[in-house]
């Protein structure tokens, strides 16, 4: 970790903040196509191209996700309660309000 006090970190959470992602993202078999900044606890989620399942879920430090895909820095200013999506790596991010979660999925 870089502890240089002049180093800038654009996320609202520290580098070592636990984030949710998928095994496929961390092993490089899927790109990050969905970034979610949760409204309730300000946590971050980085999801690949397949449907996210609990079997593939991982908790990793935010800086580890940035190392795997530095383009997520482009959405570091995403407001809580919002998501960013894209079709491909290198594609432009589209921002949207996080869709409502059905009651039975909370």
C-alpha cells in the first residue's frame, strides 16, 4: 500500500475497505461491467458479466479491485444509491439510480 500523504485516493472509502466482488472478476475471467455504491452503508460492489451468485462472492479490499481494473477509478465519484454500467471494458460508463430491491431480496 502506498502511504504517501500526497497520494490522492478518489473513493469515499479507504483503500482497505472491504468490497463485494466475484471470483470471476478477481481471477480475470470476467470484466467489471457493473459498479454499485450502496446507499445504506456506502459499500461498493464490482460485478462481472455473469449473474452474481453467493457461491462466487468475494470480499476484497477496494484497492485490490482497482489493481485488477484501474478503469473503475472513472466512477469513484459515484454517489451512494447509484450504479454505473458499461457494455465492455474501455466502454463508457452509464450512471443510474440503483433500481429498487424487491422486498423478498432484502
